[in-house]
C-alpha cells in the first residue's frame, strides 16, 4: 500500500500600522497605473471616423433587423404549430 501525504506550513506575517503604511507608500511609488494601448487605437477619434461608423450602422441595421423579425416569425409559427 502506498500512502502520499501532502502538507504545508502555515506562515502568517503580521506588521504594525506604521510598517504597513510604509509598505503601501513604497508600492504606490513603484507601481504606475496600467495604460491600455489597444483601447486608444480602436476608439474613433475624428469626426470622419464617427460619421463612417454611423453611416455603416444605418446601412447594415435594416438587414439585421429584418433578419431578426423573420426569424422571430418562423419561431412563432413553429410554436403555434406544436400546439
């Protein structure tokens, strides 16, 4: 018979308020806020970009809306036929 035992040592660290405040200040000095680079590239910044996106939505939305309505009617017809 083979028995395997896994254990670990529970070490808890404690510090007073002065030490904790010192550690927090060191962390704040060293760490900088994370800047997301990809977000800036995907945001439409100029008026031309915003107009192009709006125009694209105006062109595409009727097709999407009609497809949703058609699929809704098909689903409703199937539900009615079952009953």
